[in-house]
C-alpha cells in the first residue's frame, strides 16, 4: 500500500437501517466526483449491493476466486457502466457460508487499496463473524442508524466494538429522518441521537420515497441529476467525506407555513 | 419544559414519545455498556450500602446507587446521605456487624 486509501466500513448492527443504500449512493457520488472508488459487499450470505447498483447480472467471480488465484482481481471487479470510476466486488457467494476469515478480508482489501482511492465496505448486519471479518479490514467507519430505539441501541453496541478494534474515526449518519415527526417530538431528535451515541455527525438523510423507486430500478439516487431530498443528503455526505464544509440541514427548520411555525413555537424551551 | 409539554400536562395527554424513547434508551444503554443486569446492579447497591453502613450511619431511604452515562463514559454514582448528630459530628456506628446487617436487610426489604 503506497498511497493512502481510505478504507471505510459502513455498519449499523441492526439490519434494514440503510447500510447498503448508503454504500451504493456514496459509491456513485464519490465516483461522480472523480474519485476511484471500490465498493465491497462483505455480506456474502445475503448480498444485495449488486442489486441496488443494478449490477446483479454482471457478477462472474467474487473475492473468493481472487484469493484462490483462480482469477485476477480485474476479472472479479464489476465496473459500473455509467460511472466507470466505481467498481463492485462481492466478497463471496451465498453457497460458501463459512468461507471467509478476517485474514481473507484483509488480503482482499489490501489488493483493492493498490488501485482505489476509496474502499467502502458494506458490512453485514449483526455483530458476529460477518462483522468481525469486515471490521478487521477497516481503517475508519460510518455507523448508520435510524431515530428509533432499537437501531440506536444496536448502533451503540457496534460503536463499542469499533472502539475495541481501534477503528478511527467513527462518524454517524442518521438515516430516515422525518422532520415533521421530530418537530412534534414524536421521533428522537438529531441531538438526542448524537448525544446518546457521542459520535460526530457526518450527515442526515431525509426519509424519501424515491429511495424505494431507485432500488426498484437498480439506479442509486445519486446517479441521476434529480434533486430528491435523499439524493441531496447523500451527495452532501460524499462532499463532507472529502473534507468539504457543507452545512447540516436542520430538520426542525424544514417547512415554512403557519403549521411549521406553530410546531417550532411548541418546542421552544421555556424553562 | 416546552409549551408542548405544558399543554400535554394540562390536557392530561401522554408526554411526547421522543422523551420516553430517550429516557428508555439512556437506561438500557447504561446497562448494555457495563454488561450489568438490573439484578446485579441491585445486589451491588445493597452490598455497597452494607459496607458504608459499617462505618457511618447513612440514610438508607435516601441512598441511591445508579449508573449514569455521558459521552460514552458510564459512571457508577452513589449518593449516600450521612446522618449527623445534632452536635454536627458525623455519627459513626459501634462496630457490631451482625446486628447492623440484619437491621439493614430488613430496611432493604421494606
């Protein structure tokens, strides 16, 4: 490893909070910025990153064959057609459930570091073997969570494990934010979550129906120039990763009508 | 306290669920982070009180031992008010352990 590749683990503990969606969108957003990016699907039991990127029909080899030396890395990498700066590498296939070890993961990430600027590792849910493999290869991490008690609790567990593995820095992405519910105090606020988890906030992602539409099509939101709320959020996160100062949106200030004003008045602290 | 909280109190509505979520999370995380079950914490609390009660007279009703978490640091906080003589000197107990222990047990159970 001669150049300093950023190897970022994207993890959450709980499943279904948006790790894979974030990985796909960040990967595309970074590639669009001209950054040579690899996304590694570390979830070889239930892999889905290929599906979200629309690359499911183009996988021939996996990291497994690369490590076996039955193919070269270039053969296993699947290049995105519209964004050739982005390549996908699946870790393994679902039929080989207990094949990978932390050593294997480190070897494959070391290979990727030779030719990419960013390696985004899409971590499996849970804190068992799949997580341990993925974390072994990571230098830094993004923890994704939702403003829900179960997701925050699991995120806390994962943050503890990342600390013991010496992964640094660890930053937070708060996904599926609903400004209205936050304003009426029926959803944990951004401050609640950052205070509880004590992590620097890398970004918020607003709840957005377009996310489902984009996964249906296998075209991440950041791919097109559409300006859906979540797409903007993902692009901002990519910018911040690259050191740009992009102000955080304030969900409590979303909306401008009379109702929004009343909501704001209702949540002002009096004493 | 926000306007909404006051309104909720006046109308006797449930408090906003985000507050409940935050309180529940803080409690469960304090336990998760230390890997202490509520039972173990209670046992530890009782033993700490016993030890302290050997040396000074404490108000067992007011005494509290709890886990508090801030910025990923969890602290065991014991708040044990010490009873004082009217003269102002701290009341120390005669060292007759057996009697004390049984006395304390009964206080705990009530």
